[in-house]
């Protein structure tokens, strides 16, 4: 039985993913990895790099792969496939992060956090309080599998017209919607519960297929409308700057800011922009 299973959502830079996994690896971990169908490199490149870092038995790539399209239900499917893959290792905890994350707490500090909170679900969440009389992510129809909502062009204008013309949606009866960030830490039983809900609650799956950025509502809504709600801790697992249109890359000058966070991870890192910051973290935090 693995103590921790890392669920890694990756789409770029096999060498960076290899470095992340090498840094996280020890005898108590297992890695489930999803490589996007639109990744910058072929799957084989990621596999070759990881073979250099950890024993093959400690890593399993998901059998089902999806395009990691921004805002689409594929991000829910990716997390579900990672959970399905990781549960076979029977981990105590499952940690969902991206391939551009990096730890900003020592392994001993992270394991202490998990040991002291064995049944806690670490996930940022809040009650959806968007005005019901205005178009928002969950009360209107969106089609991110067809349109790129992250790009301003004529196709997006058409998508907005379609959303405007279609009727407003009614959230599934008996459920209160919640929202929050994607990255989280799940105890084994909570992860198994989410997997079962996905496999059996087809009504909710159909509804969220036409939600914009559903990965930031789907899991939160399921857990907060269940007996697991009392075990939810509003906690940022992966620290990032979300104030702009795109998550910026952390640099060497941000080291003090990263050190001051309670989060065990941070994102985004990009060695092509600043490789020194991860070296500095290795020396100053993780040593």
C-alpha cells in the first residue's frame, strides 16, 4: 500500500515532469500520470524521461487520454482517469497536481500534514454566489469541446451568441453548487466516492458537460453535498497567482514569497523561463 499517490496532469516538457517526479519519489509513493493528447511532445518522450527518474513499477500512465482543453469537461475526465488508475495502488492519500507544479515544503513537513489530517479533504471551495439572473458558468450552456473560450476570435463571438440564445439551465434538483480550484488532496475513501459518483450519476455528468471550467465546480459540488462535507478543509494545495488572465511563471525573485506560503506546492514553473528558482527551492527549502 502506497502512502501517497500523486495524480499528475501534464502537457509539456518531459524533462520538467521527470524532475518533479524525481523530487517527489520515495519508497512510499506511486505516480499516476495523464499526458494530454495535445502535449508538446509524444507520449514516448515522457515515458523515456521518467524511466531515467524512477522505477517503472512506480509510475502508471492512464490508459485513456484526453485533450486538456481549457474550460472543458475533459479536465474532469482526466482527474477521474487518474483517480481510477491510482486507486489500484490503495494509497492513503491522492494528491492532484500539474506537471508544472513543484514542492515548496519539505517531504517531512508534507507527510506530517497528511499524518495529522488523515481524513481531511484539502480543497479550496466556496458556495457559488453568482447572480442567477446573469449568465454564468453553470446556469448557461457552454461548448468548450467545440469553441476555444480562452481565445478572442469570430468563433468565440458565435459561441457567445449561441449561449445567449439558449435558455437558462436549472441546476440538478437537491444540489447546492460550489466552486473552487482544481488541485486537491483526497483521502482514499473520498477519491473512491468521487469515482463512484462519476460512474453512476449520469445526470450530473450530463449537466456538467456544458458547464464552463467544470473541474472547478464538479468535485466541490459532489463532496459538499455529501457526508464528506464535514471533512472538507478550505486549503490551497498549489499556490499560484490567479490575478491575471494567465497564471504567471514563478521566478528566482519570488523565492521569499514561495517560502512564506502554507501550500505544499506551487505552480507554474517553467525552466525555459527561469530554471534557477527550482534550484533555489531545492537548496533552500527541500534540502
